[in-house]
């Protein structure tokens, strides 16, 4: 409901405003008293510019100096601002406004002074309506500008004159070589009027000089033309207040257009244009005209007979020159008329003095220290100040300037600005600079610098002149126009009104509110939407204060009726927040005391609630000592609210930043200053570190920017932000690990800053470290374990069928097994490493890898010549690990056991067959003998048969007895031989081995020598080739070859010459020997039996107990070798013996 | 036993051969007996190899075979005999000194008709040969070449 009411109130206000807006605005713009006083003559100064326009100001100063202090005269000024607005509708509005203003009883004007061409025109047209009884005095007007003959009954004035001829002539005397005369003139009516008034005179120079009329040129074209000119061109600047499009140029801007080329001599006709690079001329002066007009006005007011003023007077022009420019152009003083006025002569004087002293010491310290201008000495190279005078210290606000550098003071707004005064290519010229003084404010300065010598030391001498106010006036409109452009349309409408009032107040002059507007529509919008309360506030010397005027908006704003405020000023003071009052009063008093601009924001309690008011006002001191402020109040509640909203949104952002589970900071990339840090960082560091240097605060022990700073990685070559840069670091302050994401972003003020979001990853790092350690532990175990471990993954073909496997890792033991380097195996296919396709055990391995069911295989790997026991496990699908144990030794032992068992088996066999066989005979024939003995017993017992009969029986039994005894005795011998053989075998199997390298040539020679008798008797031929060395027990190996050669000799074929050949060679790490004969040979079916115990092929034919080859086999086996036979029946046999080779030979 | 049946004895030990002969005679077996002193000789006889005597067609033979013999041992001869279509019907009686059951089993598998161990204790040996004689007297010995 409240909000609705507000709207209704506002609409009512708008309606009311529409009716009274004009009147209200008129009133509010009057700065001096509005109440009529009897007996007082009202003089209205009407000018079409505004404060800051040099000539109008000069004229007005002239008027004010005469009339301002005169009793009985009430002086007021109206600014038409036709400078910016020249169309008829605007003038018509202005007329309406003035009509309300000046036709009210008690507000009639007695005399109007029109100070320029447009004011004159306005009076001419509007006088009958606006001030029918007032007399008009004009000035600032050219004779050619007079529209109608002056009616002496109500009008008189002073003509402005131009000394064109004198000006051009003196210019020519300065530059006798000049060939061209360029005339600069703008497009405004005033520009045109001036041009018109000198046109005829100019024509006279045709023929003498090339006359270049730069009239109504575009500013840019004008500049370009002038820059292209040589020194033989003299420029005559008339005026340039508008370009052809109607864009306004302030007088300094116009003058600067004309002086764009510093080598050219530029002359002017108006005194106010001098400086800005213009050398001068014989010029008219506004002040003199104003003063003259004021004197005429006084006479008019005092003289009832107006006809006496029909004569239009003129004011004499004078020569005025800028000393600095003269000097710059090298024009000597003698060329200047004696009566000429020299501007900027202070500088010139100083320079002269310096030169006069021969460059040694330009003047005394007292002069320097007490000089009324700001003077500073500095080192040319470094810009460090070595001396500054009292005025300089006061100006900059530092008790001592010595030691500071220009760089500290100089404020560089943009690259266009000049470099500091202490530069090498010093140019003794004036320079505009902006300096920052101790209170932080910026001042515009005109700096004159020149290098002087003190002793032999070059010193830069600078004289500075504060031109802040001047520059401010020039720039305000430009800046505000710029601001306007930057604002949104909605805000723009609001701001137009504020700026309008602002500009007005800044110059503490009255001006038509409408002056800013060129249409009814705009005007309305401003009037309706202006949130500003315009007020006039006064405070007497005694401290009594009142509001002589306050606009109606005040009621809307404060809820207090306007009348109540004007009746009792305290009523508005009472609604100010009590806590804001003391400051408010302090500021007011300060402003009153120093007449400084008043600016204050305070809170008020109103019916609508709390509102924020911004007050701006410019103070004036009235004659009675009362201070009067003209200003306005703006309800900035919404702005404050929106600022608060921004603050809130900012807070939200900060909340977001704070809620990120990471530390966030933003730092300047050049100064390393921390601009923002989030709460996590504050908490982690336990103190406020904003504003500190990042490398000093965030890290520890750094004596400069961190060596690992990523700033250079955040910007590309063009200085634009790159992608986020991510890295990890262990912070040197808290020892924690952070994952950092850095990025350059554009900070609110436009500079590039680094933003880092750093997440604490200490736990992860710890886990990683623990994992690493554990991994390391297992890795060590893995590498050092004696089991051969290899990790594999299956390799599939296009159909998804496993075809191979790849080794992904293996331990040291595995490399030992394969004899290949890890690098040679890892990543390789099984088929490559094991040189078989498919690789070994692919199916078995794949089953484990696919099903995850562990398996175990035990097999001989021919490639490695080893027996391996392999456990296969699958750590994950399609992968498998093999853990292999070398069981070759076990297998070897097993084989040994097997052989021993075989031997044992043979012994058992021998025991059951060969040892029993003789016993069967012994027992059998013994029984037979018993039978025989029984028979004899029976015969003897019966005794009947007689001795003959007995003899016959005995005799017949004798062969059987003999045979039985023969068998018994043979069997006993057989038994003995077998037992002896077993004993020998057992001894040979238990004999200690003394393995040494054997010289087999020598060994065989010894064997042959021991068999010499048999060899000789059998007539066999022995062929012995050179033999390789081997490792073995000398006695046993001698036995081996002795047996083999002995066998060969035993089984020779009697039908042919026996030949025994002994050869040897190294094959696959073994020394292999062969004993070859050409004897009877062994049938294939017998070959496997010949090494068996007690096996004899031909027991009848040959000697021996059938133990020789058994012993050979046993010895060779015990010496780590092998024995085998190749034989063909009736052809011969070859017995091979393989023994470990001698590694140091062969 | 049919007197036409010829008893072949392959026995490398002459003593053993004599004992077998004596006891066969004692058991009343008076058939012709041919002695071979190793597996090779009996093999040559049966398969008509070599220079020595060869078997005759139309004669019935019975083979007493010692296992442990030089050159060819008894099991090898047994294998050859059982592999021959003419000889396979011939009864083969293994005579051995061992009583290793594995060996007995092995010979039975190869198709021997009977198995006699040569006990060291002579009475048992005599008994065994007598048993053999009894066996030989009742058994029908096929003629080699299929004719009875």
C-alpha cells in the first residue's frame, strides 16, 4: 500500500510540476535576492555564455567592478547559454521563462546590459514583452553586428573594435619573411560576425601576402592544414566557437586549434585568446568594455534625458603579448611597442635573470625561497628533487620535498600525457602536467622547466603554476558528455538533470534550466524526473541559518512542506539522523570558513522511511558576512540501495568464494599486492592479509617473488589471459600441498590480476606418498624375490580371440631366468620373447586371465633349459601374473633318485635272478648228491648185492656226482663273482669325487699304455685324435675309458683288422668323446640292455662279469655327464661320453 | 603225453637245464627234449633263423623258457612267439628264479601258458617240475602249422 501511495503522490507532483515547473525553475536559478526592495535599481546582465567563457567573464568583471559595490544597485546575471543552443524554440522558451520571472510586480528590471551579440539580439526581440520599461546598454558587439539603428530612447552601447591592421603589421614585423596569412574563423553567428567585420580590411593584404581564409572549416581539416604549414605562414585567429556541424568549441579549444603547429606565429584580435600558444596582437579587451558599459549604465540610470546617449562609444584596443611565446619564437623585446602589456612575464623574467648570470647561479636563495611561484630544483637524470621553495612545500603539502621524485608526484593519466620533467631531451618549454599532492588530490599544472648549472652540476629548474580550476572548467563539460554517453538511456535522462544543476552550481552562476534543453519533450522529462531539490541556504556570521529558497521537490523528498522549511530551517535539520548532524555542521562551518565546495551525504528520517541525501553546494560570501550556498539535494537512497545491492552481490560472490573448499586469492601481477582473499585463506593464515604482498605473506622465506610464480604463464604475448594453469605445490608456510588453478582475470579497475584457487590436497598427497612407499616396498620385494614374477596382459585379435600375451612388468629374477634385460621384455609379446607362436602355455594362461581361476603348471622350458613350477593368477580380467620357481635342481635330484632307484631295481633284479640262480644249482645238485648218497646207503644197508654190485652202482653214479659237484662249485664261484661285482659297483658309486680340469690327451695316452699288452696281442690299430679338455675325477674317468677301450678290444671281429678310433669335440657346452670300433656290433634289441648290471651278451665267448658298462654309466653320471651307444651289428660300435667342458679352455 | 610232442628248453644255466631234465624224467616225461642255451638259439630254432637246428613242420612243441638269458631274454622270446600266427598256439611255460609278482603278471599278459618258479629249496623245485609233467601229460598240444 505504501508503495502505491508513493506512486500516486509522485503523479500528483508531476501534474503540479507541469503547471509550475517553469516558474519554479526560474526562481530557483536566481542567485541573488528575489525579494523586491523599494528604491533599489535593478540591473540585469544578460549574456549568452556562462561562467568560464573568457571574454564574457572579462566583460562581466568590468561591469561587476563598477556596479557590484554601488549602493542602490541590485545586480543580477542571466546566462542565455545560446552558446550551446541557438534555435528559435529554445529562445521562445527562454522568453516565456523570463516573462514569468521579470514581469511579476517587484521584480521589474530597470536596466539591462547585454554583453554580447546574442544577448543584444535577445533584448532587441524580447524587450517589449519582458522588460518594456528597461533601458538597454549593449557591449561586446561589433559595429557590423548592429541590426537596426539604435533607438536612443531605450538603447545605447559600446562597440567592440578590431585592430586588424596593427595586429597583422606587427606580426609581419616579427616575421618579415612571411608569405602567407592564414585566417581562422568558425561557424557560429558570433564567429561570422567577427569575420564579417574584418573581411574588408583583410582584403587589403591580398597581393602583399597569400591570404588563406580558413573560414568555417572542420576542426580536423583545419588542424591538418596548419600542421602542414611552414614558418613563412602567419596565422590570424579570429574566433572558432562552433564547427560547421554546430558543435561548440570553448575559447581555449578554438585557440588551441589555431596554435596546433607550434612553429607558426599566431595572432589574435581578442585579449582573452592570448596564451594557449597565441603570441598576441593589438587586441580588444572585455574588461574595459564591461567597465565602460557599466559607467554608461550608471549615467543612464542617473540621467532622465535618455537622448544624451545616442552616441555609441568605442574602447581603445591595446597591444598584449605572451612573453613566453615571444621567447619561444625568438622575437626580441625591441620589436614590441613600449606600451604593450606582457603576460607571463614572471617566467620570462626568471629566464632572463638566469641567462644574465651566465648560467651559474640565476638568483639568490632568498629570491628562490620567497618567490611567490612554486619552484623546484631536481636532478635531470633521476627526477629526484634536490630543492623546493616554501611555495612548493605549501602547494604539495609536504614539509619537505627533497628526496622525492617527480615520478612519485606526477600523475600519468594516459600515454598522451607528457613524461616527467626530468627527461634527457629536455625542451625549455611549457608542459601541462597533473601532479598528486599530499592530500591525494590531483592538480593541473603548467610546468616550465629548464636545465641550469650549479657549479658543474646540471640541475633541472622547474616553475609550476596551478591551473586546476581553469582546466577543470574546460574539461567538465567534456567529461560529463563522455559520462553521459557511457550511461544507459534510463540513467542518462536522470543524469542529464543532475549534471545540468551540477554545472550550474559549480560555477555559482544562474542559468536557465531550459538552457540545457532544446525541446519541450526533454525539458518536461527533466523537470518531471529531476530528483534534485534545489536550495539556497544561508548562515549568518552569528550562525543563524535559513533557507531563503528551496524547491518544491524538497517536500516530496523530506515530507516537510516547502513553506515550513523556508519559515523554519531547523525543521529540515531536525529530520537529519542525530548521529549525522555533528559531521554535517562541521562540514558546513568548514565550507563557510574557507568558502570551499560543500559536499556531504547524510541520512534523514522521513515519512517514507530513511532516505540518503547527497548535498552539493557552492558558498558565496555576501556583503554582510553571511555565507550563502546555492546547491541541490539529491535523494540517493536508491543509489545507496543499489550500492548496497552491489555490495550484497559482492558479498554473495565473496560467500561463494568462501564456500569454495579451497583458498582463493587475487593478486596484482606487478606489485604482488593481495587484492582479495577468501575466508579459507584468512582462516588458514589467521590474519587479514589483504593489501600485503603475496610472496611475503602466502609463502615463507622468500626474498622476492616466488621462483615458481606462474604469472608469466597466465598471459599470452599480447597480454591477454590464457587458459587456466594447473599445478601443485607444497606451501612453505603451512607445509600443505595445494592443487592450484591460476588464471589472469581483469580486475574491476581494468588491470590484469592473477586469481588462484588452491585446493588442499595434502591428504591425497599423503595417500600418494603412502601408496608410493607401499608400492616401493612391494616393488623392492618384487625385485628381490627369488621367484621369477612376470605380469602379462592378453592380446586379442580382431575377432576378440586371444592370440598372444604381452609382458607388462617383471622382476629381476625373471630377467635372470630369460637372460634378457627388462627393457627388452617389457611391452614385448610373449611370442617374441619366447620365440614361439603361439607363445608357451597361451591356452593355460588365457584361461586364468579370463576366468580368474588360478592354475599351476610344472614343466620343462626347453628355451631356458630349466624345470619351472609356475603359479598363474589373474589380478584383473585379461591380465595374469606368473610366479615361477626354478625346480631344475629338484628335478635333477629327482632324476638322480630315479637313477638310483633304477640301480637299486637292477640290484634287486640281480638278487632275485642272478644271485638265486647259483643257489638253485647248489641246492638242486646237493639234493641230487643226497639222492645218490641215499641210493648208496640203501645198497650198503641191504648189502645183498655184493661188492661187485656196489661197485657197479657207484661207478654208474660217479658221472652224475661229478656233474653235480661241478655245478655246485661253478655256482659258488658265480656267486662270489657277483658279490664282488656288486661290491665294486658300490665302491665306485661311493668314491669321493675330485673334479678337476682334465687333460684328456694325456689321460687317454695313459689308458692306452695300460692296455698295451692286449692291444699288441690283438694287433688292433689305435687312432687317437686331439681331445678337448673337460671337468671330471681323473681316476674315475680313466676307469671309464679303460672299460670302453677294453670292451672294444673284447668284441673285435676276428674276420677283419681291428681299428679303434678315439675322437672328441665341444658341443653345447660339453666335451663329447667317442670310442669307435669296427667290431661285432650290438643288435638294436640289445643296445638298451648293455648298460644293465651283470648283463652279458655272450657269457660263453667272453670274459667279464657284465659290470663294465654299468660302472661306466655310473661314473659318467656322477661326473655330470652322459653315455650312450650307436652300433650296428657286424659293423662296429660307437660309445659316446659327454662330460662338462673346461670353461677356461676350448 | 603224446610222445610225439617235443619239449624245447631255453635255459642259459646248464645246471638248471640238467635239474629240469632229471626231474622231468623222474615225473615220467620221456619226450624228446631239445636244450637251448639262450633266447637267441631258441628263437633261431623256432623262426628257422641261423645256422643251428630248425623246427620241423607237423611236430608239436612245448617251450620251457627261462626269463633271464643273454642276448634275448625269455620275455622277448615269448613276445615273438605270441606275435607269430603259427607259433602262438604253442604252450609256453616260463621258468624263472624270481617270484616277483610283477614279472609273473607281465608274462601272463604276454600269453604264457604256465609259470614255474625255480625255488632255491630243491624239493619245491622238484615238485614244480613234477606238476609240470602232470600238466604236460593231460594237455593237448597242438601241432605247429595247424595240424594235430
